[in-house]
C-alpha cells in the first residue's frame, strides 16, 4: 500500500492528539499508505457513537482505503469495532505506540495481520518511548509527562483504556522542553491522564510540583509553562509554592471537580469534598490573585436530586470558576455508576443546559473585568492570542504569530477580549 501517507482522525482529549502526532511519525517510517487511522475516545457512550459514525463516513467516502481503529474505545471495547464491516484492524493503546505494529500493517497486503491487536493495558508498567517534540500551534507545544490512572471513579472507563499511572522521568521531560524552546516555542503545556499523580511510580516518588520547579529552574529561557487538568486534592506543597512564586507558571488551572454535592462525590468515588474544592481555589487565589479556574462538571449523575444538582450549580460561583466543561452523564457499560438508579434523560439535558448558562455568566463576568487592563498575550494566529489566564484576545491589526505581546484590552466582542 503506497497511495499517499496515512490520514488521521482524532477524537477526544489533548493526549489523544499528542499520540496521533507520534503515530503519524511511526506510520510514515513504516511506509504505510492508503490508510485512515481513527484515534478514538471512550469517555462517554456518545464518544463511542461518534467514532462509529465517523468510521462509516470514512468508508463511504473512501471505499478502497484500509481503516484502522485505535485509542481508548478500541482498547475498552475492541469487539464493537471488530464487528463493524467497515473496519480492517483494531489496535490497542499500547500497540499503537509500537513501531512493529505499523511495520506489520505496512507489509500486510493479503490480510495476514490479525484484525484485533489489543493486549491487557493493566500489565503495562512504563510509558511508551513515543515522546515527540511537542505539537500544537507555532506558539504552544504540548508535552505528555504521564499516562494512565490508578483511581477508579465509578463513572469512568478511562483507566481500562489507559492502564495504571506511569510517569515520564523528569530528565526526559526537561530535555524535551529545552528542544522545544530552542525551536522557538514560547509556551509549553504539560499533559497527562491524571497529571497530579506524576512521579508516584518513579524513584524517590517526586511530585508534580517538583517537576514544575525543576523545569522552570533548568529551562530559564522558557517564557510560559502551563499545566493542564489536575486533581486539586493531590496538589502538593511544591506546586503551591510555584503558584505563589513563579510568574512563568501560568495563572490558569483546570480542575477535575465533577460535582459539588458531597454525597454525589462519594458515590462517584472522588477523593475530595465540596469544601476541599472551595478551600483549594481560595488558597490558590490568595497566592496568585490573578488565577482563573476551569472545571469539569457532570450533570445528572445517577441518584442526583434537584437539591444535589443545585450544589453543583452553586459551585461555579463559590469556586469562582471561569471556564466550565459540562458533561451530561451517560452510562458506560462496565462501570459501577451504570448500575446505579439513573436520572431521566430529559432532566440530565436540562441540568447540563443550566450549568452551561452558569458557565456563560462566569465567562461574561471575567471578560468584563478585563476591560481597561493590560495583558501579555501569546499569539496563536495573526489576529488571535491568549492571555496568561487562557482568555482569547482578538486583534484588529495583525500581530507576529507565536510571539508574546503586551496589549491593552479595549472591550469585549463575541465572547472574546478585544485589543
């Protein structure tokens, strides 16, 4: 198969997008051609439905191409994709990062390679050697420092797609970030499935804060370091110190909160309470007054009453959350929550809408408060960049892409600051 390089479709998280770039390099090295690779997500039943829909569309549009399905949905329910007539191969999350997998497919002209290549992800104890030198825009690079999760939240299938937590050693991360800075990147984002568990499997069991402080010390030319979604209950003292003392650590944290009611949090098997969440955001903002927060919130978790939902709704203001990522609950087969008494679908949809409305109000409040202020903005394109708090800024006059400019905020338009 030689007709053009493989085409990729990425569904789901930043980590999937990162791994797609690694697979792109592996498939090109293997000489794989005339192939579509779909990197799937399993976070909700809707994500799996979208993957199946995308596969059928790809087959209709390109009937002669080979279709390879990988990612978390392929790992957790390989039989779903095995049984689709449109699919040629199903590859697990471990196998997709192995050069020999793609080399085998590149040589498979007569169907010699087995259709399903998915091993036990729980037996994987190390991160795969697939680190790439970042991906993203010309301004911002994403670096994977951790994979997998040791926790077993009752709604979540992801540990069964990603395996247990594995960390990339600090020295490897630092070397990679140095290369990115040498290539001109002005911002690096640390990514992982459960980022605050970084280091638990390494010698001396360092913490995420230790990694952050080490990066900032050993890569002094890095202008901006950002960390992606974290579990606030796992935040360590070194990370709090970095928040307080390191202006190059960006004042924006995305929190995995999921709910604002203590009984629902317990039924989710989360390890924090609503009081913990409020306490953390207050403490972080005392250390860094310009800190903004995003958060994941699930609407309509099983057994959630209207009063319980109201506690989640109130959390947006009590934690002063600026960016809400709302998930309408959908049961995932194989998870404990799927066996709990379910909330009616109409109520879930209505509660999700109310959460999004609350999020819109929080964003509007944040944007209005920025008018008249001056921000350092990293340009993602000539006419759009982001502040240190990750707020979009639009420019009428083109700016140098990839650079950091100082901009006075003149107003708000279309959910965006205007400079």
